[in-house]
C-alpha cells in the first residue's frame, strides 16, 4: 500500500523535480522528527519531580544549591523507605512475636528480600 501511494505521488511530480524529490522528502521527515524529539525532551526535562517541588524553605521560597540537593536526597530516601516491599517487614518478628529491631531487623530484611528476588 505504501509502494502504491509512492507510485501515485511520484507519477504526479514534474519530471524535472523527480530527481530531487526523495532527498527533499527524507530531509523534511528527518527534520520534523528532530524538532519533535527536541520538543519532547525539553518537556520531559522541565517537569519537576515530587521531591523537587517539596524542596522549599520555611518561608516557602525554593531551595538552591546544596540545601536543595540535600532536601531532594532525603525526600527520595524517605519515599524509598515508605515504598511497599515484598512483605518482609511484616514477617520481621522474633519467636515471641515482637517486632525485630536494629541489626537483627536489617539482617532479616536483607535475607528475606534476597530470597524474594530469587523466587524462593
């Protein structure tokens, strides 16, 4: 179907212009794709993340420099910690049913998540 469309389009072109038609068509298509790519990459880069929007001072002014970087890192770490895991945190209890804490909890979670990732 594309070939048929090209033949119809090619037959309607003046013979003197036929030699330059395909290179011009290809350059037009490629330049359009380039412009679209630049537009969409700028649109994606311009959108701030949730942590960037929360990086504000007590006065409500946006943070800058090291303060902004630290705020974003803390926000991302908090979000990662709050993200649901494989249910290992619920299983982190000792033989008496009390929740594990400290190194015991960290060790248990590490082993549990490793086993969950392995499919055990």
